């Protein structure tokens, strides 16, 4: 149901008869170079929808291998397929695995940690068949694992030339089985099981002398950020695992990112203090705090392979954290407990790893700058940047942090982006339309990292609010769990109160409020329209609308998630229906645009189709756009780009303005029922 971020926008114009082409005139600058007076939303932007996605590459996971940095990179020119590249000490880049191979794991459905480098060889999971392949010089790729199994989060284990991996075995009926297995480097086979008997296993880490192995487990109905357990075992000379023991942590806490120091001390991140902080494992198998800070040194593990800290030396750690809207990088001196600030100008910092000569990380700023950085002294240096959309800084909208009241004596957060375009100004005494954006999860989070899809809207004259509603990560365990028992209620209330807050501030037009979201965010969209009379338009990308169906059909990783978010289904069937917008469409009277992939295993296509048909019969302006070969997430860049254009055309119809440029004109069912937009001064 991720339900997780980085499915920002989906959609296409191959819309089964739902769209047709339009040839609208585009406005031009006046001869004297002055600003054009034009309604908000109608401004011509240099950032096209294709620029947002098709030209954008994205660096993800990093690994240090024999003095070089290996990293995965999605290729925007090749429909977002993922390859592996190598960055050497001289700054040279070489392709190790082509994007056409498409390196992606589906362990826990969302994957992550899909490759491992060892010496001259690289090992990677192929998206198409989920087999784990060896890439060796002058040899064709060799699959090492059995059909029906998935592997990720692998580490090298020199004894016996083996790799230790998380395995998810789908070969038997029922839930797939989780285990830690060893795989031979040189030939295909079943491998040997190290650890089993748990619902979920992740994050194997081996000590520098290969004498200890650490890993994490959790059980239904919990998610890894709820309650998880850190384990330790001893490895003997024959490579067998003995003396397995738990590390003592409170029951209501999570652990993540175990890592051995160069001198063999085990460290981990835990939220036992409410905040994900770094701890050292003592000889008594307890956790001793390394640094107490009201900040998050970890993220919700929707994906495997997250790294927020690395050892620069035996005595220093380089770590990244989030504190509200701020992403920061620090050096922590273990002897004294003192910290040095290394960077505070990033919107997002991920994949902090130790290289041979320095600590490296992936950083993204509020501007288009993004790439691989390394720590040098008390600063950082950009060493590689992928192909990114270019946008003149004069068109970039900078976020303003907002905090607003919601719930019962509670508050929530967001990033407000005002419209910015140096060529245009709006008519006097008007306010911009607002698009409220909702991340997935609902345990993901919005960040200040530059997003071209946000700038697509602001450069056309829209205001955008990216909401960190209750349940978002990055604000401590208590805030993350404040949505528990209230999903479909607290997040909806926060979206509504956020829009009201901006209207009361006079920053946006209260008659032109739109809300958009993906998956879990799509649920919030439809619930906001069904249960509140605040927004005038909604856009749902593969939005969840039926909690009952979700409870009965979701995949293993999230089987128990609804127990936390709503309550066990067996005891709460009435509440599941009460919160599902699918059963309250009589209250949904505002225009709704629905995008859906027909291979979606999380949100059945018939569910979205049912909503569309019901609204169409009731005379509500609506459109349903479906795509034959798209799953729940990871849609092709051209589909995502076309979705933005379709969405822009939708807002133009609903808010009664003419978008600039040649777009697809959406054929909206019941378009005659659109309400005339009221012109009112704020």
C-alpha cells in the first residue's frame, strides 16, 4: 500500500479514449520585456513534464569496493531502468551493469540493497526474474539462486567464498519464508540456511575479523519501525553460526542499521528515547547511548539497505540526521562525545558509507544539485552528479516551513512553495490555486530536497503544500505512531487543516484548493473529498479506497500494518467500512481525476473503476485513466510525465483557466456540472 514515497506522480496520455490533443496558443513576453499579467496557473514554464522525469537520473545505493565507489543509478532515458556504475579514485566513471539489466530486488515487495561488489566481481538481482547474478570479467552473467526466491541486503563472507543474503522464498503456498542464507560465489545452488524461523529478517552485518554476525528480525503484526530485535551470533572457523543471542532492548522500540566499528564494536540505531539515535552494544548485551539528540538518525525501513552513519575511523563517526525540516551531516568524536557540523545545506542525505579514502554519501539540496559527495575535513565535496533537469534559479520556488494546529491540541507540519516565474505576474488582488501534496506510507515523509515535479507547478503559478501529516517519519516515534488507530482520519484532518491554515493566512485562493496523492496519499485525497467540504478538486494515483479489501489481500510485508493503523480487522469490520471512501461516495461531489495501473497488485483496478463509474452515474465531473502494463509503483517516466500534463489540463477545466503550451485536453465526464470558479479577494 505504500504506499511510499518516491512514486511521486504517475499517469499517461495513452488513456483509452479519455484524452485528445489541443493546440493552444502559448503566451509570449511583451516586446519591452515587462512581465505578462496572466492568471495563476496559466503561466508558461521552461520546465516541461518530460523534463521532470524523462531526463532525470537518480543515484541510489552506494558501496565501497577495492578503493572504488559502486552505485546504482536509474536512467531517465531508458524508462528509469537501473544499472550499476563505478567511480574510481581519479573520478572516472565506468558502467559495470547496464541499465537494460534493471537491477531491482522485490524482497518485502519494495526491495532495496539489490547488489554487492566483491573484488573484480559484482552480484546483483535482476528485476525481471529476481535471480541473483554474478558479473565477472569476460564472462556472461551467471544466475546463482533458485527460481522462486528473492535476495537482497547481501554481505561478503570470505570464509568458504560465500555471500550472506536475506532470502524471501516464494516456492511454497502461503506466505513467503524469510531466512538468512549463504550463497557460493562461483556456482548456482540452494545455499545453506543460517537463520530462519522469523517473519522478517534484514540487515546482516559482519565484524571486521569475521567472528561475529549481527542481524535484525521482526514479527507480525509489526513493521520494522514498530518493534524489532537485534541478534548476535558467533562464527566459528568452519563458518558455522553459534551462540545466537538477543540484544536486550525494550519491547516497544525499533532497531535498525547495525554496523561494526573498525575495532569490532557493534553499533545500532534505536528509538528507545523516542528519537532514532545511535547506540553501542555493551558486553552485557544492552544498548549504551552514543549521542542523545532530539533528531532522527534513521528512516522508516520501507526499503532495505539504508545507511545513515559510517565510521570514518575507530574514534569518529560521520552521521546524517533529520530534525524537522533540516537534514544535517555531523562528525561525532566517540571519546569526547563532541560533534562537528559538516553540512546543513541539504534537503536529504542518504547512503552514508565508508570508502577507502573518505566517507561518502548521496546528497540532495533545495536546488537541483544532487549527487555523490565525500567528506573532506570539515566540509563536503561533490564528486559525481547524475543527469538532472536544468532550471534557471530565477524560476525556483523555495519552501517555507509551516506548523499548524490540528487534532486535539496537536500540530502537524508542511513545506509551502509559492508560485515563482520572473516573466509573469497575476492580476491584482488575486491569490494562487493550491495543490496539497501527500506522501505515501503513510510512514514516509516530505523533505526539502529539490523536486522538479513541485517546480513544474510553482513555475506555472500554483502554490504547493507538501504535508508531513501525523504518522510521518522524521519527527520521532511518538509523532510517527500518532496516526496509529487513526489512519483515514488523522491524515485527512491534517490535510484539511493545512489548507484552511493557508487560506486564513491569505496565501492561497480558498475557492481553488486541490489535493493530490499516490496510494496511501490517494486514500487521503478521496477521504478529504468524501468527508469534508474544503477542496474543490482531487487527483488520485492508484489510491487506496477500500480498507476491507486491503486487509484481505495485501502482501506479507504489510499484512499486520493495518492492525496498527486501524485495528485488527476481525474486531473492527464496521470501522474499516466507516473509514473507506469507497463506501461514502455520496459525500464525494467534487471533481476527481483517477489514474490506475492495470497490473496493480495492491490496489485492484476494479476498485478505482468502481469509484469512477459511481461518480459518473451521480453526475460528478470525473475521469478514469488506466494503463495496461503498469504495476502499483515504478511507472515509466513517459507515463509519469504525461500524468502531469493531464493533471494540469484537469485543473484548467476545474479552476477555469487556460494552461500555457500544447497539452492534452482531458475529456472529463460530466464536465457540464463543473461549478463556476468564484472570484473573491482574500
